[in-house]
């Protein structure tokens, strides 16, 4: 009788141990990759987070998008599973770090263009510090010169316009033939600086092949206009 009880106890311990092992393994699989202390990339991600925070505290002349706009860019890139992304106006790379973080998840790539040599240099340094040098290519050039040379990397499925505002319509004209049907163009400052881009806003809201909406993630209404390229406007006729 005693022997039977010992056997039952041993069996119960085995079952409980197995159940516990199963629970731990399932919990490990469910936890977020960023939250894993053993994740080999966690020092890189911690460095990237610290860099983003440092850039957020930088002087206003850094011209960064607000953090909530950066987060939205990353969400859009990941949700759309973007593969080929282009940014016009890198400045010091703040928004490129957000877009690049999304592309790191989708396996895509970002080309970001900056005309100012000093900003482009700092952008490259920040991309390296963030561990995104394989995902983001920083180009120092005038976007109007660089875009035709980069056409071979397209078609683009994600474009972020954040260079000088009065140029947006010219960028749209050059980029639309390079867009993938189903791609997205995000333009920044479309509420607070709408007066500098009436031609752009008129085009994205009145071209049948494009579907646009303007939103704001900030109280002071910076404004982002999201344009979904249903099909190439040329095939619209
Ligand atoms: C608002 S800032 C970009 C901020 C950046 N997207 C961020 O959130 O971190 C605009 C940048 O566009 C750059 N820019 C303006 N015209 C350009 C052009 N034709 N080609 C490339 N860059 C340009 C400016 O030098 C400036 O650094």
C-alpha cells in the first residue's frame, strides 16, 4: 500500500514538472522579443531607445517629427509590411530610426536623402549607433537629383515626404510613376503648414487613383496626410 502511494506521488510530481516546463516554454514564446533579457539584440535596442530619447531632447533646430508621428510611421511600415521605403529630408535621422525599426521587422529597406552635409553625416552616425546600418541607407544629395538615380531600387511601397514643404507637389509628380500600386505616401506638416503646399493637397485629394486622409497625433496639429496609391494615376484613364 505504502509502495503504491510512493509510485502515485512520484507520478504526480512528474506530471506537475512536465506541466510547469510546458507553461514556462509557452510563456517564453509569448513574451515580446524586446522584453527578453536573453535577446542578443537587447543592448542594441536599448541603445536605439536611448538615442531616440536623446534626439527628442535636442534643440528644435533638429526639425524631428514628434515622437507620436515617429511611432505612427513605424506602425504603418509594419502594418503594410513595407519592403522598399524612401524618405525625403532625413535631417539627423530621427524619423529614419522609426521607419528603419519597422523595416527591420518586415525585412525591408529605407533610403533616406538629406541635402545638408552636416545633417547627413550625423544621420549616418545615428543610424550606425542605432544598429540600423543594414536596414537604412543614408544618401547626401539633393532629392531631386537622387530620386531618378534611385529608381532602380523601387518601386516604392512606402514614401515619407519631410523636406521643404513647397516642394511636395514636385516630389509627387516625380514619385508617382515610381510607386507600387498599393503603396503609401505619408506627407508631414500638412495641417500647420498647409499654406505652403496647396498644390500637393489639391492633387492627393482630387486624383481618383489616390485615396487620402489627414490626421494629427499631436495637440498642436502638425498634421500627416496619408495617401494610398490604389493604382498608378496613368492607368486611371
Ligand atoms: C523637417 S527636416 C526633416 C526631419 C526628419 N524627417 C526627422 O523627422 O527626423 C527637413 C530636412 O529636409 C532637408 N531638405 C530640404 N530640401 C531637400 C532636398 N531637395 N533634398 C534633400 N533634403 C532636403 C533639409 O535640409 C532638412 O534637413
